[in-house]
C-alpha cells in the first residue's frame, strides 16, 4: 500500500498497516505518542509489548472486519466483545497518525460502552497541518460502504481543534454529556456525521420545494434582507454584500452536510420565497449543542402558511432522515409571528434567555426558546 509515496510527500493518505511500515509506527510509539486518547501511555506500552511478541500478528489484527479478535479491555478493566472494525495509518511520506472505525452491522447504533464509531490521533509533531481533517474526510466513503446512515464521533468539549476537524467535515454536535469516570469524566460533545444519506437532501411539499441555493437567488434574497419589515426582529437590515455573504455560508453548509437552511421555492411559478430548514446553533448559545429549525420569508409570502409548511418538511428530515433526538427554535421576544409558527409546529416553550450576540440593554436581546422532541 506504500508504493508511490514520494519522498517529502505531504498529501495525507490512509494506508492499511503493513510490516513494511511498522518501524515508523513503532518509532512514533517510542517517542511517546499513543493511538488511544484516553488510556494514553498504558495503551502505548501494551502495543509495544504486543509488537515485540508478534509483529506480523499485530499488523494483521489492525483490520478485523469479522470481529475475530480477542475481547477489548475497557478503562475500568472490564472486557467486552470486539466490534467489527479496522485501523488505518495516516501517511504522507511517513507515519503521522492513525484513524479507527468500528460499527455494528446493520445499524448506526452503538453499544453503551462505545463512545463513537471513529477515533483518530495525530502524532504531536505533525499536528496543525490538516492531517486529521483530511483523514476524516477520506473515511466518508468507507462509512457509507458499511450502510451506516451516520457515524457518531465524540470530542472533549474543550478540545477546540478536534471539534473543528469534525465540523469541517460536516459533523453536527447533537448532545453534550459527561464521560464516565473511567473514560476521564470530562465534559464532551457527541457529533453525528451523516454520510449515508442522499447528498444533498431536497424535500418537497404540496406547494414548496426546499432546494440548494443558486446564483439567481442572490438578488431576491438581498431584497428580502433589506426589507425593514422582514428584519424588524433582527438588529439591522443587511447590505447586499452582507446578504451575499450569508447566502454563501448557507450554500457552503449545504454542500458540507447535505442539508441546512434551504432556499424555498414555490412550485407553481418557481418563485424564490426565502429560506427554511435546519442549522446547528452557535457554540456560545446557552442551550448548545442543538439543531435549530428556522425560516425567513419575503413579506409577499406571509399569510399563506408557507413558513409552517416549509418547517414541517424540515422536521420530517430532522426526525425521519437524520434521526435527531430534538430540534429547537428561538426568536426575539417581540416576534409574535414566528412564535405562532413554533406553536403550530407543536413546539413547547422553554426558559427565555438573553442572546449573547446582542448587546445588553438592546430591545432584541431577550429571546424565547422552543423545543420539539422526536
């Protein structure tokens, strides 16, 4: 698998472990790197001992799609049955890390003791070079090939670099939790990385089409965002440059995840009406992580039930296709029109909050929060 790796090559590839590459892997272990971010030095010692005893066997056991290997030792000392899986090595002219993938055949679910489908570790002297981001991206087709609708990946909440790697590949944080004490007890985030769904997802309703963004949407979107009536419950209308930048972000998110805040088009005449759909909330929100359902339509489209109809289509994607446990929606406390849509969707009101991105004392800082469980 290593043929063709030119001297000095810096385009990371994922290679199946081989005896030929094993010395580079051993060198990384001996320099203090560990492939296990939780067990650390203990896992490093165990692997070095295993390699010394049986190097060929160690290499062969890195790929175990039939789960024939011995039970897995958990941090608390318990041993559990091994899942099908494999570990690949990141290679860019030399060893720079590893990435592992494990799964239960026929389902995206995992046993309670397994924190995620995918784990990765880059050697300290090769970090901040984009290797983890590239390696995770190269796993997309492998996850899809196993029939999984999504992969779960966890990261410590304060590990900003790891969270950025996952989000750069379209992963969405869906839950904040605390790991068991035997797994470090740290506050963590659970991400879902949707790789097995149509890309992109484009739902339709009787009257509406929720689709990707097009260049022809920019002018009517800018007009919508410049309308003081539409933007009454936002800090200010948007300039054309600001509106175009927002559309670019929405388009990029759709390309990355396959779903997001869709452009809403009326099927009867192909008219652009605005946007509606799903988006991860910002990290600084007091209820993050969560996925928000939202909408913004041109004033000419108000009063026809389009917002509710588009939002219901988005909910079908959220709960049916993406299997999200919950969605939220929020708006300025003054926005009774949006609150009415949230209530029509069956959402329940939660505690109000102060929007962290709006200055204290501003009339729009108080916000109302609504939730809907799957």
